[in-house]
């Protein structure tokens, strides 16, 4: 295996003061940083003090950036640019860094003349070389005359100075749809720096796309494994560095953001074959879901046909089962009415735990008795515990002898978890890299209380859905803040709804308008539509099959249950029906007091 490359992160990726950013980068395990000029300008510390602080933290300053609008300009502007550069080199010397990023010009003074650009960059490189420094020339995707990396390389090659090379930025290259394969033809020692950023595919101008929507590797739609593979094949041996402009990351706590960033690089290095991580063992299903409730919280489960089949040996915890659907009811937690944990059945729980730790998701401490299973668990970005289970976890429960009445439920279909807005992208990367789940594309829907983003992560029978909304505050808010629910799989949704309602289950009523619209849109058989309407069952279909589902009312502060039936090869989650469920939950919420207006 090739040696593991060094890692770096641009300070612009993170929120806070420069001290905050450096501390977060060091704590996450980065080897170095790109120092963004704006962070230096507002810092109270001198460049020399920043150099010492980085050394104390074990960080190198691998790049100073950006130096803008230098090349292909009239002589008077060029002279001013050289004076500006000389002062920047003085600052770099105090910082102890030897490479500066020079972006292709966007200045109206710039002339479309490669010969002139090469000559002026040669002069800049000569000035840098006198200080033992280097110039990394980067083609901005919106550069005035130079917007492609091959064009930038032609200018660097024409300039022919040993202190001048190129900086390759994945966003600038891939956002323009440029083929990265020719990177292999650039000599590795002329690639002075590599900057990595992912992004979703968005139909918008490249400049705002770049400034607001970049992501860490593995969170977007770019093939960064192939891109970085081309750069390494060219012989590049410098750091893999992240340069991500993102409005959310730059307002979030820098510590978890830096961990997320490092996790993205570790996963990328594993995909490139330059880092050896414990492989993700196969996940065979949902072992159980844990819900935190008030005393007697199992009543809703009983009305859904579940039985209390076990009592924990030492904790105020009960096991409720129906078929292979297992729910652990925890009456001792602080947050009542929530999904406290999801438990994934792993072919090798110990290896799953080692992989989680290698990807910066440390195993949580857990107290267990001498006869209890030693279950490993890690914390997801939203705080949910994820247990990694073998077959021995049920030994923790003393059987009660009760058997389920049954209502056709045979397993857990999926668990839905609302993510804090600033952890939405992080959560998808977490589940993909740590557990090997595959994220689906992001979908958005207009809910009664604003736009909601949703995506699923799944592998085989393990399915999680992740939702996020930007604003949830005050009285004017959804009935269920940060909702979570467990969805049970059944064989016949109409029969299950009838049996559960007869048993007293608090099923959610669906308005007649929904079924009138369904009839107009899909032209369902009259008998099918009547059955859906009679039992308040929602319906969806795709090219693979059909989906029938219904919900309970709230079973606590922010938790409820769903029962689903998949017919054929349906692969979705009925996202189109989510606004109907949200409005129905709101209708059952006590009316808010009237808003007082000034006299």
C-alpha cells in the first residue's frame, strides 16, 4: 500500500476565530492548514505568533491564500502587483510557509495573452524563489481568461520556472465538466497543491455554487475518488487538502465540523487504497429500535399487536415484539417520546466498532452487568446511539411468556430521524462511511411549516431516513419538533389498519381531500381507493411497485409509529405524503394562544 498522504484543511472551511479553527483542525487530526488571508487579517496575533501556535498544535501551514488578479496586466498594474506580492512574501516568511496560491485573474485589467501571463508569472516566481518560496497557479472556474486547469498548465509550462507550478482544485475542474484524466500527463513535481471539495449538482452559475454549496468529499455528487486518483497517478505527493465554502459549515461549531471533514478524507483515502481501515461488515437488519417513553409507554405498541416479551435484568427497560419487529421501551430516559437508539445487526460487531473508531466515531462508554451483553454503540451526529449487535443481546431480557396478538407486522422497515439542519450532510457521510450504508439522492418537499430536505441511507434490510428543516421556532412551529418514528413492515396495510384501530390504536386520520386528489391523479380501482379512504391509509407508487402506509398519533413529545406495506419493487418511503402526515399531526395539537398585536 502507498504511504498515507498528509491531510490539510483550509481555515475558510470552519467557523470561529482563527484560534478556534486551528484548535478544531488539530483536535480532528489534520496535519496542516491552508491559511486563508481573511482569517489572518482579523486575527489579533502576529504572523510569528500564529506560526508558534500552529507548531504547538502540531500543524504546519501548507499554503497561504489567495493572491488575486496578478497576471496578464498592463506594466503599471504589474509593477504594483509585484510590490503587493513582496509584502505578502514577508508575511509568509513570518508564518513559516513557502507556498502561495495565485488564482487566475478576474480583473477587468487582465488581457487575453498567454505569453504576457507566462512572463509576468515567471517574474513573480523569480521573486518568490529569492525567498525560497513557490507559486501555485490555479485556474478559477470563473476566471476572466483562464478558467480551465489545462490552460493554466500551458501557461505554467510556458513560464518555465522551477518555483512555479499548478494548484488543482476539484471544484473548479469538475463543476465545469472538464475531464480530469489529462491531469496524469502533468509532472507530479509541477503539481504544487491539491484542493478537494465535493458539491451537489446544481443548475446555477458556478460562482455562487462555489461560494455557498461546496461539501466535504462523499457528501455531494462529484467523483472525487477518480479525480484524486488521477492526481496521485501523476506523482503528486503533497497533502490532500480540503477547501470547502459552505454557509452551514461556516456557522456551525468548528469542532464537529472538523471531525466531519477529517472523516471525509479518511473515507476518500480508503477508496483510493492509500489508507487501510477495518472493512465494514455486512449489516443483516434492524436488531431493534429503542424508544424512550413515560411509564406505561408500551400501551401504543400493545394496540399495534405487540407483546411485552421480556424485561431487562437490571434496567427499567422492556422488550416488545411482533414477528421480527423488536422495540426496546426505555422508561428511564430523560427525553420522553423519542427514538433513543437504533440497533443494527452486524455480521461482526467488534469489527464494526473498530471501523467506527477509525472513522472518528468513538465507542460510547456503557455500564453492563456480569450477565449482560457487551453491546458497542457509537453516537450519530444528531446524538442518536447506534448499537452494533450480534445474536446475544436478547439474553439481557428475562422472558415474560407473553405472545403477540399480531396484526400482520413482521419486521422494522425503517427508522426515521430528523437531523439538525447543520448536521444533515454530515449524517449521510457518517452512515455511509462508518456503516457502509448507501445514501439516496436528496429530495425536498413543501411541508406546512417550510421546506424539508430528506434522504435515505440503506443497505439491504437496513434503512434509515434523514430529514431536516431550517426553521423550527416559537409557537408557529410544527406539532412535532424534530420528529422521529419507527416504521414497521406488514403484509397487508388495510387489514393491519383495521385490526389496530379495533384494538384501540390511536391512528392518524387523513382528510378526505387527500383521497379526492389521489383519485384524480392516479385513477386507482374503486375498491382500492375505498379501502384506503376507509382506513386512513396513504398511497404512493413508483416504477417498481406500490407503497401503502399509515401513522399513529404522537406517542410522546416527538415520536410516533408508522406501518408500511411494500408491493413489488417499490424502493421509496412515501415522501410525497409527508405533508399530509404533518398537517394531520398539527390538527391534533392544542390551539396556540392568539398572538397579541400592539395597540
